C-alpha cells in the first residue's frame, strides 16, 4: 500500500492515548514510506497524525473543503493541500488517492467516511482494505452492531469481515496487507414483485 487514507477526529478525545496512537501511526507510516491522505486539518487527531508523519519526513496530502479553510483549520505544513468545494468531493478524491483506509476514533464525520467506504466495498466499487485502529476498545460497539446486522440478516458475513480490526498498529497493517476483498454477489433479488 503506497497511500493510506486516514479517517479520524478533529478533536483530541478525552484520553491522551488517542493522540499518542495517532502520532505513532503517522510516524510508522512515514517510516515505511507510505503516503498519507487525510482531511487536511491541523486540529485533533487529524493534526497529530499529519504533524508526526511530516516530522519523520513523510508525505502527507490534505484534502479540505473551502468552507473549513475559512475557519482557519488547514494544516499549513503539508506536502500538498488540495481544496475542494464539498465534503462529497473530498471523500471521492481521498478514495482516488488511497490504496487502503484506516479509521481511528472520531465522531460523525469519521463514521460517515468509514461507512461510505464500506458501502462502496460491499458494492464492489473498490477492493481496498479498511482497517479500524481500535484504540482503547473504541470500536467495540460498532463491531457488536455489525455482528447484530449479520445475526438479523441485514449484512452478509463476508461483508462484515471487510472490517479489519486491531488495537495494534503493526498487526492492523499486516491484516490490511493480507486482505482479499469478498466477491460481490447478487444481494438484491431480481424476482418480480
């Protein structure tokens, strides 16, 4: 994977472990020569990952909607900052750049980006690995919810397994490297109603 998209919070969270792990991820990806593409902000976990990667000599591409730059949220030290008009354009461009995705803790924006990539993967629009860095058990409720979707017949097990989860960065990167996307099967009946 030459380029990984990072989805995460524009806040720090309320435990120092979130910032510590975000910085470590940025450093580790830079040391591997893996380019990072992310939302372009200087704040929160987003800023921590970008700054840590840049300090290690890594390449970091930020993609930021115009309205967020007006709020002075843009990270000024990036390898490249690409301005776009909409959030949709941002997500699409991040997908175009990346070979895989890692989501760290975050809020609604992180969930939006993650769910869109999962949906696109389920539909066969991409075959990229999607990793969750499960810092301090942050993603346990999401995994339980995904299991409930399978149990109730709303999600196929092979699509549930698209979520690669670890609380260890090295292990997560191995899972992503070894990932094979599920075959896309017919999931909508063609029977006449």
